[in-house]
C-alpha cells in the first residue's frame, strides 16, 4: 500500500533571485532526483508543482508530491541518504518563507522539517503492489 507525501513550502517573496532559483529547481527536479528515487525502489511517483502567486507574478510556494512504499520514517531516511534528493530538499528549505529552525544538519532535523510542511492527504490507489513487486513483474 502506497503512502502520500504532500510537502508544501511557501517561499520567500522579498528576494527576486529566489524566483529564478525556484524556476531552476522545478526545471531540473526530475534530473536531480531520478537516480536516487530509482535506487530507493520504494517511490511510485514524484512531482514538483509551483504554486503561483495570486497576482500571477512569480511563485508563492512549492508542492512536492510523492507516493511511496514503507513508513514515512523509512522514506525520509532514503531521501536523506540520496545526495540528489537531499540537495533538492535542502534547496527548498533554503528559500522557505519560514526556514527550518533549527537548520537541517542531520536526519532528525531533515525529517522534522519535511513533517512540519507535509499536508494531510487522502490517497486513492488502484493497485496493491509495491514498487519492488511491480518491477519484479517486468513492468
């Protein structure tokens, strides 16, 4: 059974360079995290969505949405240990309107940050297979 992560992070609005950083993060997200997500063998899907400001100018926040096998704790440990994923999350944290306090320095602070910005979500799932089971079937 897959589990959802719906990580929503409002971003700083007082630095024009941040809007450029956000666009680059979104453009390169899959490239930066693909190997780590593949190696984890527990992630079904992952996507980044830029939430626009109400006036249509720039980005208000970042939504990272994933579906994964295992517990949240195990999943976030995988995130922490994969350099590309860790770098992407650290990048998001660095431009957050409310940065993590204390700063992210270890697995616990990494998990605390992500759990603090995870929105509750209800997930429909059409199948009951794990990523490992699906891959073993040749899919």
